[in-house]
C-alpha cells in the first residue's frame, strides 16, 4: 500500500495545490459576493470530490475505499448543489462548508491512522484532517454572519489544508525514494 501511495504522491500534491489556489483567490478578493463564493466553493468541492472518487476507484490511497468514495460523492453533490443554487444564504453556505470540512477531516484522520504502520511522518496528513475538523466545528459553534469574514475563514482554511496536503505529498515522495533506494529499486541492472 505504501509503495502505491509513494508512486502517486502527486495526486495528494494536486489536491493541496487546488486548495491553496482556492484559498488565495478567496483572500485576494475579499469583497467577493456570496454568489461568487458559492460558485468558487462549489467548483472546489466538485473538483475535490471528483479526485476523491477517482482515488477510491483506483485504490491509490491507504484510506478505506468506501469512505473515500462516500466523501467524494458528498463533495460532488455539494459542489453541484452550490453551483446550481447560487442564491444560497451565507449562513446555509457556512453550515454546508462546516459539514463538508468535518467529513473530509475525519476521513483524512482515519487514513493517517490506518497508514501509521506503513508511513513514517503521517502526522502531516493527520494535521490536515485535524485542521479540517477543527475548522468545521468552529463554524458550527461560532457561525460568522458577515460574508467577508466567511471568505477570510474559508481562504485561511483552504490554504492551511492545502499546505498540509502538499507537505504530506512531498514527504511521501521522499520516503518512497528512500525506500526504493534501500531496496535497490530503481538502480540500473548490473551486467
């Protein structure tokens, strides 16, 4: 399983890059309207959901495939709903984002725990999940009424989560190279 994840480290890096890009857009345009926020979030959730479903179908992560597929399907459904219903209120959007953040965070924590025996440094993936869960809980407990505050919170969350994902991906890549080097994989055949 570790070898499979190490070969596909870039998938996690791409997911992280999309999260960082989404967060940067949210922070650069703080006066963004609720409608534009809904569309941006919908596109992000849709893309993340599609990647998660692809990973579940291919079995390229250590996460349980059923949970990954369920999380991906939820992201796709949330993305479609957000894009198809742009008149959504800030409060409802906030609650949808909170639920999505908790669900994806729990999945990332489960994956990190499942991989702890096969992957050193799973802390980055665990951290990504913990940040996501904490963010979701804070949104449920402290609903922010202003669209500007929502944009800043979402942007910060996306950047932190994306950075943790990219960090985990490059650590996974490095550990994969180290493991391949120790086992003589990738070395040229001797004649």
